[in-house]
C-alpha cells in the first residue's frame, strides 16, 4: 500500500469511530512525499471536504497567492492538517432551518490524529514545517499563541525539525487592517529568506 493510501485508511478509521461532536467528512494531506517543505493547517472546511484537498476555499486562494509570490507552487510543497475531519456545529434558526458552520477542532480531536500527523511528518521528512494558525502551532511547539512567534524560524528539539509559525491565511478575511496585511506579507518574505538557508 502506498503511503498516501495508508494515511487515508488510518484517517478514515479514526473518523468513522469518532462519536464525539459532529463532523462533516475528512481529507488527507496533498503533495509529494518526501518533500522539503510541509505546511500544516488546522482542519478542513466545506470546500476542502468536497474537493478532497486542503486549502481550496477562500483561505486557499490567499494561500496560493502568497505561495506564488515567493516563487513556490503547490506542486513543490506538501500541505496537511492537524485534524483531518471537518469539525462542524449545527444551528437551528427560528424557522427550523439548520445551518452548518465550521468550528475549531478541540484538543481531543487534534489528539485523535496525533500519530497520523507524526507518521506523515516522518514520511515527508521536510527540512521545514510551516504551521498555519494556532492549532498546529500548539500541536508542534510550546508556544501559546501565534502573536508571540510568527515569521521566525525555530528548531524543535523533540521532533528535530525546523518550524516556521505563520498566521492562518483565513486571518486576512477577519483582520482587514493595512498593518496586519503588511505583517502577513512580511512573514512570507521572511519565509522566503529562511528557505534559502535550509
């Protein structure tokens, strides 16, 4: 069995067995194995589950734009998640219509996939792991929040990997200030520089 299928089979078993909060489908990582650059996101949303690929919605468009801006393309990187199923919440409005929205994965849900992500990292064997947002940051480092460490390269002694924390691309949708956008852009330029020395 190839590595991608092996990882997918483990993700499916975990998803099928989960009886906690509601979830809506699952995906696997995408991109070459092995690969020098591994991006780790939080969890898939509706578009990702529909297309069976990480980062294909609005956040994905932002992600690709900045990826291309530093001379990278999706074909040259691998991108995966911390939680592989879509965490959802259901809300009923007064007319009885139920809406489904994304929610952040719980610590317990992230822990369900701990071994799968560790295994994927081992197979991919990246020179650098770029965490996107707080969920993968807390999973792969001891930092508490992205604000204290974004845009710099750190070495994680436990897993013997270089980690480069970044804001999640969806943060551009929520934080429209010029200052934040400039910071976000600067982090990508810093990543470009960091990649030269890896």
